[in-house]
C-alpha cells in the first residue's frame, strides 16, 4: 500500500471519519481532569487523521512521494538497467545516475519502445520528460500514464520509436529547483543536462547527437523543458512545454531568475538558438497561455515556436494527459530516427 495509492487514501479517510465519531462519542465521558485529557486526546487523533487523509489525497494527485521510503527522504537505486514493469509493449527500466558533474546520485526511469528489443543493434532518439512541483517522475508513469500513451503513438506510426527518460528534478521533494543550479543548493540543471545524458549513453542504446535529443515537461517541468533547451541548444534540438511558464518563480541565489533563467529576457537580449519549441496550455490557464504567447511573439528565426491551446482547461493533470500525446508526436517530427 504505497502513499500514492487509492487504498492508502481511502484507509486514511475511513480513519478520519472513525476518529470524528470517537470524538463525538467520548466528548462528555468522564469528569474533571480525565474528561479534559480524553477530549484532548481524541481531538488530536481527529486532527491528525484528517490531515493525514488530506495529505494522501493530495499526494495521490501529484505523486510527490510514490513510496514510503521517498517520504522518509530515501531514493530507490539500481546500478544497472533492470525491468520494473512490462505490462505494455514498451518496457520500463530503472538505473542509477551517479552524477560526477552535479554531485547528485539519483534513480532515473527509462521507457524503452518495443523496437528496442526487436532491433538489438539500433540506437534511438531520446526525450527527457520533466515533472512539475510538487511532483516526481511517478506522476508521468502513474497519473499521466505516459507508457500507455507512448505505446499508442508509436504503434500508430505517429511517433518514431524513442527512448524516454524520467529523471527527478527535485533531489529534495520539498525543495523546488525549477531545474536550475541553485546557489548553495543542488545542481539540478547540471544533473539533467550533463549527468543524465552521460549515464543514458553509457547504459542504453541511444543516439548521442543533439539532433536526436529533446525535452518535455508539464507545469514547472514545462518551464524546465523550454529553459534548458534555450540554455543548451548544443545538447537539445527541441522541447515541448505543457502549461509551462517563462520564468522560474523562485530565487536561484545568483540573480539569474531575472536574466539568464528568464526565457523572455533571453529572447530579448541574446541570440536566439536554432531549436524548435512547442508551447501548449488550456485557455483557462491564463498565466501559461500569456507566457506562451509572449515567447511566440518574441521568437524569430532560427528559433521556431509552435503554440497549441485547448479550449477551457486549467492547470491540471487532466489537461496535461490530453496534451501529452500530441506533444510527443510533435517532438518526434523534429528528432532523428533510430539508426543502425
């Protein structure tokens, strides 16, 4: 029973209801100090179970803590790619990235398309999929059902067989990095743009040329995708943002949240790189749509920007799940194909 499971959320909810019943039933029991102690104890039990149930329901939506060990601050690690599930035609493996450049050691999930097994000499294009905050890579795998969407798009021929990586962008689940190198904090940008590609190229049969590497993300991960692509056009050819935004909204510690890590500032003041961006959001998500329109207005060749807005739709998992297949398909049109 994981902390992001329906069973855990329902169990906590039942416990909260029982605690409320107990509080009501014992409110006038006993007398004097015993009554006060009983009331305090049952009230504390009622509050604790209610807060626990609320937290588990929220965690079920964002998957910040997919396991109890993650809740305790531990990460599951694995030294070699090993199957973790094979319920679809693609395969999900997990390997540990020991970041010599960033100093971070974290597990990364990887989706391997069916062609990865069928074509044992082929090397495949790669997409790094970045999650939001709060959240974890499990959000892509559970709530957004990314492996199912990838299987469908590849099987239908709308997407080329592609390896998709799901790295964490929050080494500390409670610290929002926005995929940047925080001053006096984790070097997440370096982990994602240097250590993850290096490890993937060592462990998996993937292409190494920048024309075969792309990024996708939702919410904070959407900002991450566009920002990292703009900052590292030598490593990535394309990026897709689902309800992302143009600036990090956090204090990085060196002032770059207002300059080099602000995408609008970059497009106004720096040469624009030869990459392709896909910016998608619901029209009810006013911040995301405004920032997408601003970036599209500022863009000029060699930078290419494509926008796609869904009627209605706020800042939610429902919107992102509906948008992910078209975004993956679009990315595939800009990336290289498997090569032998």
